[in-house]
């Protein structure tokens, strides 16, 4: 099963809708609650990063018998130093964004912690692609 | 214990999400940084926070939280109320500090 989502940039009113929609689908399919939690957390963090930093983007999800593979693609500013961005507490979010409770510098660390496989490709001025895989068994 | 029972035993005002009044409460989490809440709050927790905006509802809904308690007299904005009504996530409000809310809630749900 393949799913596709469009994510608007800077629109905090609908931010997280793609993650919420995938969660509903997984629930209907009877996927285990602890697995849905892992997917929801890692995808929500990645989706919010797209909204906050990258003017939105597209998300493709492929559901197979043994795993959920999520690819998030944006054409935002890119990440100059991925290793630094992976550090807990490191954030480039603005003051306004932080006041909403984002920008704790835990987005990428949470993706790493709650997914089984995480890959981040980024090129400054071109964009970022995040691949998240969670195994179902 | 349900949210309805929790409200009966503490001074919380319900401002949205009445559809979820029968949600079960098993524990709680306090925090205003959404990534920490995402990482640590558990299904059926009540969440005590000062984040009175729509993104809190998205977090609560993704995690299956039983309610959001807005402390320190913080108000829910209109988008939050609308979304919470749609999702059936109760939003409770109080003038108490986050610390005092936790004391109250833990006194009720642990007895």
C-alpha cells in the first residue's frame, strides 16, 4: 500500500495532519499500538521539521508486510552539518517557534530513537530527504 | 478513572472536547516542549501544559492522550478548541500552577 501526502510550509494549523492520517490508517489495519507509537513520533517530528524549516514538502509512505517506509522530501534550505543537527538540544528554530513548544532540539534525536532505520540526506540550498523505516515485527 | 470523574474531584473547567469525557486516565505527563512530550508521554496520560494552541491537540491525538490540562490560567485559542472538539480530546483549564495540578491529579488517580 502506498500513500502520498502534501505538507504546507509555515501552516501550523494543519501541521501534523499527514502523521495523524497515517496513524488512523495503521490503526484500521490493526497494527500493534507500540509500533504505531514509534511511527507517529518519528513521522510527526520529521513532518514538523518540514513545516518549520523547509516551507513544507511531500511525504511518501510504503506499507508492506514487514515494515513501514516513510520518505519525506523538501526543497528547503538544507542542513549544513547533519552531525550537529543530530545532537540533542541543538536547534535553529526562531524564538516565535520555540514559544509554541517546538525547537527543543529533539526532533532528529527522536526520529533516530523511535525508528529502526533513519537516513538524512541534505544539500544546502537544494533540500533535505529523510528516510524513516519502522519494522512491524 | 475517567476525565469526567477527574473533573468532579478537582477544580478544572472544561473548555473543549466534551466527546472525550469518558476517556480513561492512567497517568500523566507535564511539559511544554512538544518533542519531550512526544518522546515520553504515554497513551491514556493526562498532559499538563501551558501550550494553549492547536499543535498540542495534534500531539495529544497522535499519542492517544486522555486530556490536556492547561495550567497557570492559560486560555485555549479558538483553533485549539475547534480541533479538540473534532478530535474528542478534552481541554481542561485551571488557574493552578502545573505543580499544583500534578499534586491534585495524582492525589485523585492514585487513590
